[in-house]
C-alpha cells in the first residue's frame, strides 16, 4: 500500500540506488515492512498469504526474519495488501506472499513462502506495491508493472493480468512511482505527474472519473518531487514543501478540512515543509523538515495517534513523533522510523502489525518495536509490516 512512494535520484545523482522507505499505499488493508541489519528483512503482522514468509501462516505479533532474502543488500522495501517486494543493491527485485493475481512477477500465480526473483528485471532503482499489483522504476526512466490489471493499473493499454513485468505505455524520464488500490502514479523529470488505472473517485486527478489503461497527466501539478497512493486517493509533494491531494475525501484523507471528493489536486491545509509522504487505505501521513509528523483522514483504529478514534479532515501532529526520518502508512496503521533506527507504530493491530506482542489497537505511538534496532527502511502493508 505505498502505500507510499518510491523515488529515484534526480538526473545528477543517478550513480547509485536510493535507500528509500517504500510503502505501497493503501487499498483494502496494507502491510508494514522493514529491512534489518546485514540485509536481513524483518516482518510482523498478518501472514495468511506468506507476506512475512515462512511455511507457518499464523500472524506474528513480534518481528521475525523473512526467509530467502540473501546475497546483495536490501535498498528498498514495498508492501502491498498481501505481498512484499525488496529491491536489492544489484538492481534486481525479490518478492514473496500472495500471487493469485501475478503480483509477485515470477511468471506464475503460485504463492511464495520465501523471497523469489522477479522475472527479467535488471537496473531497478525503485519499487512500489499496490493492493494486488507491483511497479518497478528502471534507471533508464521507464516503468515496469505486473499483477492484477482489471482497471488498467498496469498501464499497458489492456486489462489483462500479467504474471511477469510489462512496460507501462509511453512513460520515459520517470523519477518516482507509487501504487495504490487499483491505480498507479509516476513523477516525471519535469515535475509533472502521470496517473493510470481505476478512477471512480477521481484518484487519477485528470478532472474525470474515467478509468485509464494508459497514463494521463494529473491536472495543474508542477515541481513535484514525490507521490503516494492510497486506496482511492493520491498525494503529491512539491519542491516547495507543500502537499497536494485528490480523489476520495469522505474520511478526510484529502486534508483540505472537508470531506468532499476532489477530481483535481487541492492543497493540503497547513503543510509547507513536507519532506516525505505516505498514504494508507483512507489516511495520509507527512514527515516535516523539523522531524515531526502530521496525519489526517480516517481514524477509527487510532492511526492518527492523537489518542482518539475521531476522523481528522485536516492535518494534526502525531503525538510523540520527534526526530523522525521516515514514515509509512499501512492499511489502517502508521509506522515511523526515528534517527536512532527505532521503529514505532500506531493504529490497527488485529494481526499484530504494531509489533508490540499484542493485538489491541493503539491510539498512541508504541514504544520501539521489540527486538529491532539500527533499522533504515520501513514499509506498511495491508495488515503487516516490514523493516530492515
């Protein structure tokens, strides 16, 4: 559920892969992921579809090691509804978890209980996981996609599901990507944004509700540096630190102090120094330049972290989040990573995705997730989490 975004360096900095937090923004309910010391990936939460790896599909209430991630170090993570991705330093991608829709990209629809290599991908610099589809950004600025395509979210001008990567039509000079419930986003080098896939709530931002099987331009956006995709809403962070949103707004996830659907981007209230953004199913998160975090949108599970379960249509400060260097929104939970490499979480915890050894929802940030230290990457999925 990117969640959140996946970005690549601007042209002048293409000499190396980014160590990014990548969350596939939310859909029906995302997962949470983090890459741990020595290239080992840890996960916790739901595991019914092997999204944490291992042959036992029981939920994990504390972090466990994801099997099969070996060799090159992990540079980025992405978590979908029931599947996980890891970008390795050699430019390849590994995947594990549910695969009924081909979202693992291994040429079949067989679920994987440990990491397997995505077919035919080399030179990857960023990854993103949607609800049941996946994206990869290559160093040449093109994008590959695989998995469920019933709404055109793979962008290849078809609605055919793909079990191996295909090229997104007409995209070049891409600098960042994000995958949502059934839509996809890309930032181009000129700062404009392209979108494709399901558009029933205006999440493509082109002023319509028409589904698109190839990329269209998001209206009125320029100087964009990163994007994030929720289930049916989208976010963009501009170079000036402002955040813009569009799509479904009934839970307040647009952040403009209203609950209206927006077919084109509107500015999120009160944010002028954003450095990082992420989107869950119906909530949104931003990390500010001073290391604090703001959240807005759906809050029934406490994912706003303000001690309540009241929806917030405008950003509020996430209590206790200081010196934060990364954020990731899972389906209905929120992860933060501080400068000391500690992971904290808040929100829905039915499968242990908070990682505190319990299953009670948390309306305030937990203490650092048990047994994790020196973490540099996090990703929030449907009902699981990853770290590394």
